[in-house]
């Protein structure tokens, strides 16, 4: 006769409910979950056709090459623009330093007593050559006398009441202004009629 095995079954213990402010201890082993094993997708599981892999690699390389070419072209354009801007800035700064010399030549011409004198003719030649050199660089005088006053081009230093001139018309140019391309190097100092 076979002996019956006894199975020991323990009755569950009653769970104590904590009172307010008491901490509950949780069995950490119960809360631990095992990470699920990663499953391969269909693309990874199936062996890839070598031709498809080469085509994909080719497309990536062509895309990278086109992007590099576009970046280089943008760099070249940006560099050319910056270089042109630096040149324009340099011309403007240099011309601004020479304008007082040009003004002095002009004053010397107007103050000379004898226009037939050799000294006068020499000053006049230097003045014309200086003006031509500025014109060759693209520097031009700002038109003033007889023009309407424009605060972007002119600086009004004197206002006069004169019925012979229109409202805000420039009566006299006291100091010539110059511009290089669209940049004002020096504003014209003018006398304006009110």
C-alpha cells in the first residue's frame, strides 16, 4: 500500500493595513519585471539582397556628395560677398581720409589771386587728377545746389529765409558730399531755404 503524502498548505496571512503616516514595505521581487527580449524585424531577419544594399549605399553617397557640393557652393558665394563687402568698406574708409586733402586743394584754387600763374595751374591739375581718380574708383559727388533737401544725402547747417528759392531748396553747398555706390561717405553740408 502506498502511503499518502502530506501536503503542507499554509493559510495566507492577513495583511496589515498601515495607519496614516506609516510606510508600506513592498516586496521588490514581485515588482521586478524581466525585460522582453528584442525581436528582429522582418527586414533584419531576412537576408538582404546585395544589389539592394549596394543601391542603398550608392544613394546615401550621392546624397552626401550633393549636400557637400551645395555647402561648398554656399560657402563660395558667402565668401565672395564678404570679400566684396570688405573691399567696399576699405574704399569708403580710405576715401574718407583723403576728402579733407581734396577740400584743401579746392580751397587753394578758389583763393588763388592769379589764374594764369603756374602755381595755380599745377594745383588745378592735381585737383582734377584727384577727382578723376575718385571717379575711377566709383566715388561721386552728391548733387546739392538747386536740389531739394534730402536728409539722407545732405546735412543742413544753415537755414535762410529767401523768397527767390522754393521750400526746402538747397541755396548753397558749404562742403561737398561724396558717395560710393549706395554708401554715403560724407554728407553734403548745405544752406537750405525755408
